[in-house]
């Protein structure tokens, strides 16, 4: 089982979908699972119930997604590493790839995004990204088995970087088509 962590907008869902397709594995996006469970957008849930309530639901979803034992690729939300239980579940049950992206690159990618609740705020968005990066980068690093520096490559290049790391780690597909556990 492979999971992707990183800042909002680092490419976890896009890269995860492509990696899963290349490996012939199911793809799971924890943000989509959360929205199915809560019955509304994450942004609306944040506004109605606040971040702590959202993080409770997120922890349940991550626990369930990583507990199956089935080979899959999981993309997590940007704040998934904020809770120790999530970091432990991801690190112990999956091979974690951290898609590390600078706040400046994220600012360029997300400047028109209106869906990420923690990044709303207009001209202060870059400052908010810098603050989130400073808080979260050590947590991502602590959780990750591998760090992949994204520095603006194409999605195709990022997918190949993740697949190469999987291959180097000896986690490529076996003859039976299953991807070995970490």
C-alpha cells in the first residue's frame, strides 16, 4: 500500500491517480471519502463545524483506508499529518511518499483555488502557505519513507519519480500483479 502526503496543491491526487493506474491498483482519495461521509464539501463542513470536527472525520477515514491490508494508492489531505494517529497509521501500514513543494510553487498553482478552506484569504495566501509549510514540513518528513522534491516538474515526470522510487524500494509489481507491502 502506497500513500502520498504533502501540502495542499502538491499533486497528491493527480499523481496518485496516475501511479495507481500504472501499477494496476485501486486509487483512494481520502478527501473524496470524507466528502461522501459528511455529505457536503470539506469547505462547507469546515465553515459549519470547524477544523477539529473535520480532523475527527479525517482520522476515521485514514484509519479505515489504511487498515484494509489491500494494495492500493492513497492520496491524503494536506493536513492529514497533523494528528499523530494519522501519521502512525500511514507510516506503519503504508509506504509514504512526501511530495515536497515550496510555498512559492504552491502559491502559483493555487492562486485561483477557491476550494481549500485553509488557503482562503486573498493576498495573504502565500504567507499562509509559508506558515503551513513551516508547521507541516517536519511532520511530513517524519511520516514519509521517501521525500520527492517536486520543483515544478510535469505530472508525467512526478509520476515517473514516484514509480522509480517504488521500484528502487523493491516494491514493484510481483509476478502475481500484487504490489508487496512495505
